């Protein structure tokens, strides 16, 4: 049975790359059926240049786009299913689709998840969760990384619970170690939010290991790092920018100081470093707490991003992740 995935083709910065990524996904993943939403004429024009199995592709025409600068609620209300994102949510909710992917406005993806798709029973606020490459070769889940700028302590506890279910399913870790992002590792560190959240996490029954500083997030010390959406998003973009900067500096230094004979080995090592820190290769951020699988891809998503995000969606669909989260809420 095919895994049906809805793809918002016009939410990101580069629609042509997203559409070409759809064709790439169909070539690489024979188990996937795609529903593309957006401007039909443009989608068909780009697909004419691609090789793919047309039997596993549908197009839903939607001539409007929700831009990053628009009010998410107002834009969804005004444009609705005429927008590529609104049409994608409708297809996800009404069809037998397993997942939806969008590289569009984070606020619009969140609002659509809440108001068009619906939250899981018992969920207060959905959160975004990104899997980042850890130093030990594994992955660390950062949540919330952009959905909720202002949070209550109880919401951080809920984010930790949702992410724990995610990491169990995605990484096969039976009891994920939970760390709370703070400005020091000691229990008394942090602001009022983190201090109150610390107390809740400590008594939660989760595998809570205490506070974790930003410098240790990628160490592998914690499997899940919990933060409010503002701090988490700042950390995420800081890590991404630092990785790009360090790799660029390393490339320049190697070129300057290494003898020509050593360059092939150095290039191989550098390529491996780039691959291991490529956030697009990790997939997208999963929207935790909504009724079906929704993945928020990077705004600058390219062809490879679409492929890796589709692979991520397939894995989560095979694990029946949306059902696992509902079961966790019922258990609590």
C-alpha cells in the first residue's frame, strides 16, 4: 500500500526546487504517492522536464500563496483553500493521506494545524520538534523550535512528553533523556519559566536529567532538549549559522595551509563534515500535537530537502506516530 503525502509546493522560497524535489521523491521512493498543491500550470510546466511515475501523482490547483509577512490567521481565513497551504490541509484532512509537508510560513503551518486539521485530544499547544545531528553520531530532538514564543511551564512539560514519544518512535530509544535548555546546569539556574518548568519535569516521571546549556545541546548528553519556541528557534538558527561559518573557515584554512597532495583526503573529510551537519538531510520539524503527521521543512527547501522530509514522513507514518501521541494523552 502506498503512503500518500501532501506537498505544499508554493510555501517555500523556491517553488521550482520543491516541485523538482517531488519528482525526485517519486523516483527514489516507490512506496510514496504524492498530492501536490499550488498553481497547476506552473507545476505541470516544471514536471514536463522531469522523469517520474505520473500514476503516483495528483495535483490540486490553488492559485494563492500565504507569504511569511502575512498574518497567519487572517491569511488562512481570507485565502483558505485557494492557497497552496489551505488546499494541502484540506487534502490531508479529507483524504486518506498520511502526512503533509510545507516549507511555508511557520505561523501559518501552526495555525492550519490547529484550526484546519485539529489538535489531538488533550493537547494544549502543538510544538515544533527538529532532529539535530549529535556529536556521538546520534540525534537530539529540540522542541519547541519556533511554534510558541511565549510559554507556560506546563506547556514545556507537555512539549517534553510529546518529544519523548517522537524520539521513541524515530530513534528507537526506550527512555529518552530529557534536558531543559537554560543558562547553567545547576537546578537553580534560569528565569522564572525554566525554574518552574524544572520542578514540573523533575516530578513528571520522564527521564529528566536536569538543565542543559546551549554549548552541550549537540553533545548527545540529552536525547530531547526542551525550550520555549523563542529560545529554541534562536538556538536552532544559531547552531545552523555557526556550522556554516565553521565549515567555511575550515575550507579556507585547508586550502591555504595543506599541500596539494593532501587535498583529496582533506576534501573527503570536509565533505563528510558538511554531510553530517546538513540540517536539510535530517528532514524537517515535526508539528507535535496535531491529528495527522505535519512536517515543516526549511523555508529554503531544495530538491534533496523534499526527498529527506518525505522519507521522514514515511517513517513516522509506518510507526503510526499520530496514534502514538493520542495514546500517550489517553494514558496521562
